[in-house]
C-alpha cells in the first residue's frame, strides 16, 4: 500500500485497512515511506495525511515517524502537531529525531521553542 501512495494512488478503503493494522505494521508502512522520502511530493504527502488522518489519532510511535516525514518534506502544517508532541513526550529517542529536521526546516522557530521548553 505504501508504494501505491508513493505512486500517487490510494485505495478507497485505505484508512480502514491502516486503522486495522497492528502498530508494528503501521511503522513498517511509515518507515518505508520515510526511507523513500525523495518520492514524497506535496501531493503524495497530502494524500497520505488526509486519507489516513495521520496528524491526529495515533499512538506515539506512529505519530513520531509521521512527523519526521512532515518535517523532512518541509510541510508547515505539521509544526503545531510536532510542538504538541514534543511538549508531551520527553524521551530523547523521540526528541532529537524531531528537533534536527525541524532545525533544518525552521532554524529560529525550533531554537526558540527548544529554549522556551527545555
């Protein structure tokens, strides 16, 4: 299914399929997308985001990988979700991999947020 999204397609029941997957399967799907980040165009990103409703409603691990994808592809709509995630999750394994791509995307905003919330 990940390859379908990367090719600009999606199944009509993709959200239902994705929702029924175990977290580990969702992570395999998102890591597959993340490993092929160069194929994630604006339309691919928006299709995945909107079809699977990935900005909200999933656990920490799933959100964490999705937010990395959003930051690496420089989509501003993910920033508020990343901020909320960083405020609620204090484990270093989540923080560094989100701060670094955010820093490369919006240096000043990332630094200000970090200084304010460290």
